[in-house]
C-alpha cells in the first residue's frame, strides 16, 4: 500500500517508521530541520517495543510522489486547511484520508473539502516525543483506532486494518469512531492542557492532590459534553484513564507542552475550544474547561474569537 504521512512530527514519524519497516511504500511529508534530518539520516526511534533506525522517503511536496492509497493526516489542527490544499488531487480513487489529529472537529472540515466518502476518523494512541529532528522516543502504547465515519464495515477499512496489523500498530476498527474520538479528548483536554500550562510531566501532575482534582474535574466536564454529543462513554472511564496514566505515562511530556517549548502555536482550539463550542450548543456549563481554554489562548499569544453563541 502506498501511504503518505501528512505531518511527520512525533506521532506521524513513529507510525510511518513502523509501516515502512513492515514493507509498505511510505512517504513522509515534513518541513525544515526535521525534513533535512530524515533525508540525511532516516528516522531514529527509541522504543519500548524495540529500537528502530530506518530510511524513509521524505518530502515537503506530497504531489511529487502522488497518488496514494492512504493518507495519514497528522498535522496540527490549525494547519488543516493548508495541509488539505497541499494534498488536493493526491488520493487514489477509493483511497482514504485518515485523520489522526487532536480534537473532534477535523472530520467535518475534511469531509467538506474532499467529500465524506474520502475521509475516515482515527485515534493515535501513542506516547511519543520528538527529542531532536528525526529522533523519536516512544514511551507508551503505539496503536491506531479507526473507522468509517458512518460506521460501515468496508473493504478498504479491512485492507487498512490488515496493513496496520502487519505493522504492529492496529488497535481496533470501530463502528462508532466519533465515540472513540470524544473518548480520547477526555484525556487530551485534561492532561495535555494542564501539562502545558504547568510545564509538568504527567506524573508530576498526578502526584499533586490539587492537580489530580483538577484533572478529574476537567475530565468530568468533557464526559458530560461528549455524552450530549451522542458519544458512548463508560462510567468508569475517568478512573481508567487516571490508572493508565499512573502506570504508563508518568514520564510523558505531552504534545502541546512540546509545542510550547519549541515556540510553536498551541492546539487550544482542538483540545479545549471544541469542548466549549459543543457545551454551548447543548447549554452545558463547563467552567473548568473554559478557564483552561482562556489560559491557553493567552499563553499562545494570539487570541482570536472563535466562540459563537
């Protein structure tokens, strides 16, 4: 299968490396020093699943290697429009653009551009950190959950699942991918955001009683909004996330904290703004999420009104 990884940051580079190692034809779209490092030295993955050093074709112009059976859409949510323009015309008929982005709004945006038939939803369940251009540290998990937006069992979904299974990165194929997308946002909208604002690794927040209380408050607000949006969230989900984080994610530096340290824009719209917008659609009160949203906007330094009543 010919696969474009659109956005070879920590997440995209990790999955791209695993797919290339399993024999797939993989093209990474990267920029700047990261692109230069991948071209010159390949990818260097230090992983709990075994280290991997591998050469992968990399470009900043996806059209040069088109067309693709599968596009893993891994760019930051705020880069969605520009990245969509860059891959316009690059997908083979019947192929799929599989978004692995943060948040729950990108599927709709991509479907409006490419048509709903071209788009699939997915979650990157992986703890990774880019410690230098072309160098990734993999700390936890390492799989992709995905599915058709309408829940159908399709031939292309089965083919992609086979490819992911062979590469050792298959989580589950879901008939209700948006429930899983909201499920991931429970963790991301709490832990990722608080870690960024406090500049702490996950374990440091969990060890602080008030930090832990804040995480639970944020998670509960997101659960209520997710359920109002129709997502199926188990009653014990918050406890499960806290336990998993305590056991597996203590050393993790979250993706948005990494962005902050590198002087990059922050994904506050995807992590918090999406929850606030959905809450207002359902007349729900989410004061903790609203506070986090405001703080991240101020920290980012470029507040732009996005909320509509």
